[in-house]
C-alpha cells in the first residue's frame, strides 16, 4: 500500500451540518454519520429520563437485573459484530475488543445484576446509648435520579456500558454521551437495551462532540460520570460546580511498573509488553513508565525488546493482529511529539520510534526507549500511545520515589517474588490501584474499585464503591419513645445543665457505672419537665 498518509479527519463535527462523521482510523473509510445533538435536545432527553426514572426506581433489583441480563445475552449473541464495530471505529484488534471489553463487561453485567441488591441493602446502625432510649437508625440507598455518562473512545463499549449498568441497577435513569470518535459503539449500547425491552427513556444516547457533553453537564442531571482527559475533566468539574452537580472523574494516568531483581523476569517482561502496548497503549492504566532494578536491567530490557519486535502490527480485523491502528492522527501526533522530544534529548530508541509506513492509517510502531529521565515529556505527560520508556533504579526507596514523581496516580505495578516487599512498596505508591505481579487488567474485575488520585481524578467506578457513587445514602432515624419530650429540648434549667455535664462525663468514659450515676439527674429532669406542662 502506498505510504501516503491519509489525512483522516479526526471526526470533528462540522457545526453547520450538525453531523459527526465516524471514520475507520486504519483505513480512512467512513463508517457513518450521526447527529451532533443540540443542547435543547440534550435538555429534553434529561427531562424524559427524569420522568421515566419515577417508574424505573420502583422496580425491584431483580426486575431491573432481568433487563441487564437480557442485554448481556444479546451482547453475547452479537459479540462478533460488536467486536468488529469497536475495531473499525477506533482501531484496536477485534480479538482484543473481545478479551478486554466484551468478555469483562459480560461478567460485570452479571455481577451487578445479581449482587446490587446485596450491596445496597438497608444497613442498621448501632447508635449505642440512643438505641437504649427507644431509637433506631438505618441507612437506605436511594437512587440519585438521572446520571449523565460522558465516555471516551479507548474502551468505547466497556467503560460506558459498565457505568450504565451500575447506574440502572441503582435505580437511576441514564443519558449517555459517547465519544465523537466512537459514536456507533455508543449507539450499540442503546440498541442492546432497546432489544432487551428496557422501558422507554430509561437509557438514552445523545451523540455529539464536546459541546453535547457540555450541554449534558448543564442539563440538570443528578451526577456526571466522566472518563477522559485531565483537561476536559477540569472543564466538566468547573461547569458542574455552577449547579453543584457531583462528578466522578476518571482521568489520565502515567502508570509506573517497578521490576525488582527478584521478579520472574520472563513473566515481568511479557507483562510490560502487554501492559504498555495493548490497545496501542491507549489505556489510562497502561504501563507508561518502567523502572527496573539496575542489577538485572540489561537482561530484562533485552527480553522486552525481543518480545516487542515480535508483535504483529496490522489491521484490527486480522485475527493475528496484536497492535492495530491508533484512534486518530491527532492521537498519533502526540506520541510522535513525545518520542521526537525524547530522542532530541538523548534517548535511545531500541525498537520502533516512528509511524509504521507500511500502512496509510494511524499506525505507530511499538517503541522502547532508554537513556531518558524525568524531565522528558515522555515521562511527565500522558503519552497514551505505544511507547515504553525504561529507566533503572538501585534501591527500593529510589523506586518508590521515581514512581511517585508524577502528577498522576491511577494505577501502578510492583514485580517481585517477595510479596511482603511487594505489599510494602505498594502501600507507599500514590495510586488508586497497585497490582503486585499483575498489570493493567483490574478494570476487568467488576468486584474491585477503579479510580485514582492527584491529576488522575477522584471518585470511583466498579465494585461496591463504584455502585455507592450512584446512590444517596439516606439516614432514617426512628424514635419510638414519644411519651414525653426529649431531655435536651426546652426548657433549660439548672437540672438541665447538671444532667448534660453528667452525660459529658459518661460519654468520656462510656461506662455503665458513669451512666447509673446519671439516673437521679435524669429522673429530676423528667419530673421538672413534667411539672412544666
Ligand atoms: O478526551 P476528552 P479525548 C486522555 C488521553 C487522550 C486525551 C484526549 O490522554 O490523549 O485524553 O482524548 C467529551 N464538556 N484520555 O479527546 O476530550 C468528549 O466528547 C463535556 C484518557 O478523547 O477528554 C468525549 O466524549 N464533555 C482517558 C469525552 O469528553 C466533553 C480515555 C472524552 O473526551 C467536553 C480517553 C466538555 N467541555 C482519553 N469536551 C482514560 N482515562 O482512559 C469533551 N467532552
């Protein structure tokens, strides 16, 4: 194929036509066109969602779960065409769309359909002394109402579908705004639930670009679940602040991998290559920095380079493809910029380092860099592409210091045969998830939370913590002892003051003996209280 580069329009909508054009980033072929939903239409969708949510919230968990399980079965039946659509819209290998999106999300759908009731069951609270005064407290989990989901292109099915499922199971309605780079995968999510018979307007998809996303933030939803860049995350948080709309921000990462001399180097090398280059490195939790202990660096790097050179780069539709196209020319340009900046500052390219000229589309060769330091863009900024910069360290303390020298804190991994060392190091790393002898994949474990610290955002998705983001924990308190006013109400008198000095002493000791000393004060208070009627 000629080496001419397709000037693939990165799917920016032409405002006058109000359309988004979705292209295949590997071939440049147009996939289709969708509407750039207007703010008025977004507001209308949110209103319809709010109406539909009134009945939806009254369904039981098992009734809601039945729709999710039906959608799950439909997705399984349509797995091949869905994988192909994901691959066509954003370039990843179709087989990887199955392994890293469809299979994990089918598991997640089953988990939340079958376990949300247990995770959200009412909880009695032990209220100590007050419990002895005929009172009881419990927490019930109320749905928030309408959830706005704004999702990215890198896992265009798994990320939004997981949040849609959790929000629905919690009793909310959802308005989803998929990335303008992968609108048809977003519409596919709507189609799955439509075929599953989900009641009208409980889930709506509003296609469009950032303007549609901004309209959703301002449309009066009860919470925004956002996954995307730090820059956009900050815009959304600022816009949401105007209406005090809570947000969960799943932003970028610059995830470090620490390889100690006592690690299984063959396994760690395979993990590094998969963790850095799966999805062409376009994963928020991909290995974007690798630190290897100096004593074994040479042999380890040799293994990594050998494995990287063996990777099969091709169109995502090919069964044997491991590295497909990146999502867009603009994304590839970021990678080129980081690699060129590194080389200009003395980095060594051990393999890759440039666009793969065998293809017209946005293909960048998987690249291993050494001789770098923390001043490079490739270390400081989120590259979000198929690069693996490798540095060395001597001591455990130095490894932790290097890992934490970043404005990001999403995930990290520690590789060692000494699990105590692994846990010790993990606790010192500033990241939402730290895996020991594992990498990247815990977003696929539905039971576990996902989210970061620092510029990687805040809030959680997945697991019980993710589900709790989608409900309002309401405290219900009952007082059965209503034969007389409470001791602490008006009127205030000297006996009142003495009584509560006694309570203060009781609370400081929390002893029944101290409480028994209060009895005469309590009786006196009750008597005086009765006399004042
Ligand atoms: O993200 P954007 P993009 C990072 C990664 C990548 C960069 C850009 O570093 O290079 O983000 O990717 C919607 N109000 N990640 O451009 O712009 C937009 O339409 C409301 C990491 O895709 O953040 C899309 O649906 N919404 C990330 C979504 O936000 C707005 C995965 C994400 O777009 C908006 C993807 C606005 N003002 C990119 N502007 C991860 N953590 O995995 C845009 N959007």
